[in-house]
């Protein structure tokens, strides 16, 4: 029963160490997972040697077991230092043959001296077995203390490297305390063993290993601690205005800075980042993409993979940049540009539109005449022009007033707009004169349209201020493009000559310029 009592701590230490090794292999805990596996295995070896001492009271057997234990005792501190170097971003110190090989010089010498322990007294000056107990009485030689000093230095250095690396993060303060405290327990236990070994019933180091590995295992499972390349913490600066979230396996939060918490709300260590983002937000590495948060804020999300030295992806850094004000300013600018463009279009329309009738104005008519004349001459297409003049319109203004005259002009403009095709240009030519430009229309088509317009205006009822009805007939001159035309004014001049002819021949009708002279038509 006493033997079982002695064996329980070391058995538990062996089991927990092997469990941690398996967990590290399965979950690939960051860039130093191989060192973690080796550290856990040699710790299991150390604990196994402790309970193996119970199987024999023979001094030679126990001496061999203690010799084998030294393999773990020498490797354990160096592996912990290597873990600290990797997670603190100092992997270059592990490169072989230099300087990484130097870390193993003292342990290698110690192992050689342990293996030849019977030929000198550098490790043990005295070695005696204690029957029924998993311990021996040892008096150590001079090199043993070199080994101890080196081992303690390695453990303390590795622990401080881890502590300084992770203690800066608010989320990791509890976890980093556990990681620092765990080797500290082993360190203290081993100091007690070395200084008071002859008065203790057993070596307390395995029991300390049980406690330390229990703390480390709980921290690894709960917080995914050491699951990501810690260099990412160098990006996660507390004072950054941009939010930074580091995520590991399962897209769970490994680290977060205050700016990210201000944007996304409270983020717990180990919680899924997707829960704090709108549904469907991709967490794959890639260029910045905009996301609108439930709060209404707009953020650019940029995700970058974080890799270990070997190039394997260990996690992702999610950069969150609040672009709400920037996007709002852009939206306001775009809206202002659209309003300005709309205003320019309206100004352009007003610049080419007669405000009273809604038809094109003279400037617009002349610009289109130039365009269509050049096009029709080039492709030998037909083109015609009508000039419409209201008969005795001065009488309307002088005897009925300008308001009545304006209403007449509006009505005539509406009638013209309803009579022409969408490709035609109906314009107010000036005063009571109107014009209709007819692309792709020859003299026959223009003459037919002129007749319809003349009859429409002749039958159009107008009202004076007293409500009395009156008519305002019109005279129309028609001309078509000729091969002999040299400039657009030639077409305009013939239409104007036809109009003058109808005015001189009794008004209220249509005159067509054809065969070198105008002639009146009955409509």
C-alpha cells in the first residue's frame, strides 16, 4: 500500500504528460507543437522513472533507472527554453548547427558523465538505495551543480520569454499566469528535492509535474493558449485605432484589441468570431471587404493568414477598419455629384429649350440643322425643313394682350410637338415663328406634314380674356435638301423663301420650294 501511495503522483504525472503530448499532436498547437510534444514525452519519462524505482530494491537496478531518468532531466529544461524561444519569435536561436546546438552542449556532457557515473565522481559522490521507497540517497559531484544551474537558467529564461510575450494582452493575462506558474511549481519542487533530498520520503518533482501539467492542460483546452504564432500579438497593438482580432482553429478568438471590442462588443477568449459579425461574412484570407454591422457602422474587414516558419498556416489576423465616416462622406460626395450632374443636365436642357412652349429653341435648332445637314449630305439621305409663322399674331398681342398671345404660342407649341416624330426637331424659331426639322424625310413627306399642321392650327380654338373663341391660322414654308446645297443656310433660305411666298399669296396655307421656285398648295 505504501508503494502504491508513493507511485500515485508519478503515475498521474506520466498519464497527464502523455495526454498533453497526444493533445499537442492532434491539435498542432502553434509553431512549437513539436517541442511541446517532446517536452511532454520526456516529462512522462521522468515521472515513469520515479515509479519504476518501486519495482526493485537492487542498488544496480535503481542506479540504471536514475541514469535513464537523467535523459529527461537534461532534456526537459532545454525543451522548455525552446518553446519559449519559438513563441516569443526567436526561432532563429534554434537553428543548427549554430546557435541551436549550443543549447545542448551542457545536457550532452551531463548525459555522458551520467552514463559513465561509476568511473568518476563528477555527478555522484555517493549513491545509496532506500528500501521500500521510490528514492535514493545521493551526494552530488561538482558537475551536477553545473547541470542544475544550467537547467534552472533554461527554465527561468523560457518562462520569462513566454510571460513577456503574452502578458501584454488583456485576454491572456490569466492564461499566461498559469503557463508561468506551472513550471514555477516544478522549479520550486526540484529545488526542495535537491536541497533537502535526504530528509524527504520521496522526490516531490513528479507531484509538481502533475500539478503543472494539469494547469497547462486546462489552459490549453479552455483558452486555446499557444495555438497561434505569437508574433501575431506584435500586430495586435493596444493603441491601434483599427480593430484587430486574432483567430485560431474553428475561427475562435485567440486575441483582440480594445478597438475591435469597441466595434464588435464584448469578445470572449475562445468565442466564435462569426457570432459577432453579420451572417454570411467570410473569414477566409483575402482583400478588404465591407461589412455593415447591426449597429449601422460600416467596417472594412481584411483577413491575413499567420504562418509559422515552416509556412504552415497557424491562424488569421482580422483587421477591422471603421469606414463609416469615410463612406458617408463618399456617399454625400456621390450624391452631390449626381445632383450637380442633374443640375447640369437641367441647365443644358434649359439652354436648348424655349421655356414658354417647351420646344427646342433657335440655338438648338441651328445646332441640329448643322449636324443633320452634314450627316445627310455624307450618306445622301433626305432632309426637309418647315418654317411656320402665325398669321396676324401682332393683332392678337395688340388687341387681346400678351398673356393671351403667350397662351396661343403655348397651344401652337403643343400642337407641333404632338404632330412630329421623336427623331424630328420642333423648335420656336423666334417670336411667332416656329420650325420643324425632318431628318430622313423628303419633300413629299414634309409637304404632307405641313398640310396636317396647317389644318390643325387653322382649326385650333383659342380664348381671349373675355372667354370669346378665336382662331390663329398659320403660313408654312417647306423646303428639302438639294445636291447643290453648299451650306445648311441654303436649305434654310429656300424654306424662308417659300414662307415669304405664302405670306404674299394670301397667308393661311402651305408653299413648297420646288423646281427652283416656291408654289402654293391648297390644304
